[in-house]
């Protein structure tokens, strides 16, 4: 199995690659994440492509994998909360509703071919009380997470169910990435 360059500093993406037995070296992309795209799927595809191409310049002849994940509600992207009030507002808006998590992935092959795709997973939240949302925010977990929750942590208690790839919500559609790399 070939080693890949992971153009991300995300610990969750590292854990997923390790879980799949994919050997990797971490070289996070150091770019300003700016896009003119507005649709969530196009935003994550564009940003993952920018990251992959920036890192691929430093690793000619090697495989580079880059990803970008966003939470979208009513086609609007929810970033990381700016403060606890922002987290509360996001989680209240998501409560009892279904939203989408998009991850864009770009793979640059050894010969420089660029493959970009995205995956979308629907996430249905429980109707969560103001008290339970505040208790979750007190854990500080939502403060560095897009959409103000992490499904792989304590935020799992807010989620009623998903339709699609769980790992996509964590930050990398692992099965699809594996197939794109090795099939």
C-alpha cells in the first residue's frame, strides 16, 4: 500500500486514515481559505482542490489527499461558532431539524492527475432543550466545530440519526477515499 501526503492537520482525519490502514505523512496546507463558490458542495470541492494543489507543489511524484468539511442548513454554511451565544443559536436552529454535512476531497496522483469529489450526509437532530444545549456548550466541545457540534464526541447525544456516511460527518468519507486511492 502506498503512502499518501495528508494535506490536513485534522486529528480526526488522521484517525480515519489510520483506521483504514492507510500510511500517511501530515503536511497541512497553509492557504487562505477563500472561494467564490456559494453552494456547499462546490465550496468544499474548491477548497479541497486549493489545499491539495498547494501541498502537491512540495511533493512532486507523491499522492496528496486534501479535504474540507462544512455543515449546511437551508443551503447556508454554518462555520465554527464565534462565541457561546453563537453556538447556542446554531444548535437551537438545528434542533429537531435535518441539516447536511458536505466534505470535499481532492486527490492528486503521483502523475499529477487531480480527482475532486464531494459527499453529502443528512444529519437529523433531536429536539434538544435549551438546557441540554447549554450543558453541551459548557463542555467547550462545540467551540471549534463547524455547526457547533462534533458527532464523534459528546455531540453524539444531540443526533437522532444520519443518512449517508458517518465518517463524512467526522471529516472524511473514508470508504470513498479508499476506493479512489486503491481501486
